[in-house]
C-alpha cells in the first residue's frame, strides 16, 4: 500500500515537500524553502526530514523557491538521483537558484566580517553556487503530457498549471499488484484572468488530491476593473509628467506587466517615452519566457504576432508589443536612470521593496509629488512596500530619510494564483470523488476554502505536519 507524508507547506504557504512511498520506491514531491518571518526561514537550516540516500526520484512542480529552493541542500546531503521537471522550469531554476546562492554567499560574507570582529563562530551560507550546479546535472526535462516511468512502479505526467512559465499539475500513478492508484498535486494553480499562459488543465480522475489554498479565502477583482485602474494611473502620471515606479517580482508578474503595458501602447494609451526593465534576473527570466511561446494562450500570442507585424519584426517577443521597452543590465545603466525626472516607467525588483534596485529608484522619486508607485503584488507585513501601501509619510531608504510625496497605488487583480472560486471550479471537473487535502495556505485561507468547498458538496482535510496517510 502506498503512503503519503506531508513534510512542508501544511502550516503555511512555503516549504513545499511531500514524500510518496510504495513497497518498491520513494519519491519526493517538491523540495522548497521556507520563506517569510525569521522563525520560518530558520527551518531551512535544519537537516532535511528525510533519509536522502533512500530517495529514488524527485518531482518538481515549478521553479518558485518555496517549491525548489532546498534542492541544493538535497544534493549536498547526498542525493544523486534524477529530478524531473518541465523544460521551462529547468531553465528558470538555474537562474533563480544561482541568484539565491549568490545572495546567501554575500550575506554570509558580511555576517562573518561582523562575527570575526566580535570573536563569534563563523557561519556557512545555506547553499553555494557549486551545489546549484549539482542540481542542474540531475535535472530531467520533460514535456507537458508526456507520461514517463520514474521508478519501477510510478509514472508521472505534467499538466499545465497556468501559474508561471513551466508550472505543472503533477499526476503520479502508482501500480501495485495489478492495481493503479493516482495522486494529483495541483502545484500552484494559475489565475485564469492572467496574461500569456493558458488556463490550468482540467484533471478528471484522482484517488488523492493535494490542492493549494493560497487565496482560498478570497476572490480576485476582475481583470477588466484592474486594467481600467491601471490605465487611469498611467494617464494621470502622463498628465503631471512624473515617473512611474513598479516594484515587481522577476518571474511571472514582470512579464504580465510588460504585456499589459504593451496592450496600452498598441492602443495608443501609453504616452510615456520609455519603459525600463531594471532587473538582471527579471531580464534573464523574460528571455526564457520568449523561448517557450508554445505554451502561451492563442489570444495573447496573436497579439504579440500582430505587434511584430506592425514594426516589421520577425522577433516574436514582448518587445513586439512594447517597442519602447529597454533593458538596463549594468549597475551604471541603472544609476543613469536616477537622472530621469519624468516620462519614464521603471520596473525593478524586489517586489516588496526589501532589496534590489527599486530601493534606489524610490530614493530618487518618492519625494517628488509628480511621481507614482504602482504595487502589483502582495506586500507582506514589515516590508517597505507594506509601509508605503499603509500610508507611511516618511521612509528610511538606503540610509537616508525620504519624504513620501509620490502617489501610491495598489492593483490587486494581477495575482498569479487561482482565487477561491477558481479553485472550486477546477475541483468540480473531477468525475470521481478523491480524498482532498488542502495545502499551501495560511490557516484562515484553508478554513475558508474548506467551508466554501463543503457548501458545494466537496469534503476536504487539512493535514498536519508529518501526517502520513495511506491510499
């Protein structure tokens, strides 16, 4: 009999990890970092809750670090087997994990300088770039809807999840003594209103279903309303001559915003002279998006092709829609943007303003009354982004006290996660009645989703950490 153990993302959103065991095989599903508060992130330094050398295969749902970020630790602890993922995910994790390793190494270096002066024990980074290279040598790239055997008794299929490029719904089939049992993990399901990617694929059969609940307690504002507000902010900024700053996450959100700006440009509604993408990681990710246009939805791909036709270009990329887009890769190019006082839209990381180049642009623009800051993603409590959203009048940025005179806007409809209604709609496609487990959500989100599902006739369980179930 097969068993499933919940090893992460059951007491919150991050740290995705599940262990599937049969009489013959052990497969790890995701290997993600804990993110958020300090006590959560401290869990990343603990030994992995598995015997690494007994794992036969790893299956990865997508590239976000809360699903992939402990893979280098897995390799360091001795794992040498295959790691199965979609082709775009393999390209993306190389960028994301190397960036994370660089930050870990740099932070450890600074901390150790302080520790040396005080005579304290030095620390090691969570993982290094060499361990990321080890992960990349183990990756097995799989196409969507390509059923493959990953052990003697388990097959996997990746279906499109529509969350970010390469994201997958994972279907694992276990065959024991002539009987087949199917486990489905939703991964992170996408918002069907979002741009570029296709909607999550319909799955109709499962014995056990793990479904995410990140936004299980709410429904998103309609994309039509969100885009109307986005257009009004752009128009207002163009009328008073100020710059627009958009703090954005490198994977998914940045590409969505560029696409939406491209739509406005093609409609003649974007009067700013230039759009700058000022994030080396977001630039690298955007180029990866350009490689995999075969997973775009038809409507948005048609728009890109039409944009390319208008500018007589064979290059089908987001530049086709938004030819005024420029990449700024070097530090010198980024610093040069500080001289711009009007007419520019600057997209830069980090999405919550707690790092990256956006801090320097805020320092140069927040005190200007004609400037605008548009937040397109969730701002966690305690982050600079949350302080601005909550109405801070002054902020300390890069060591300087800055007056907040710019207009601050929050657009909540650009989420890359399915809403409560979308999650239940996806669940309604199952022809049978699987055992449903709610994962990847805060307590209030899981409880709200559980209640809403029950009102539609779907029972579900909220598992505990380390809980083991048979199927």
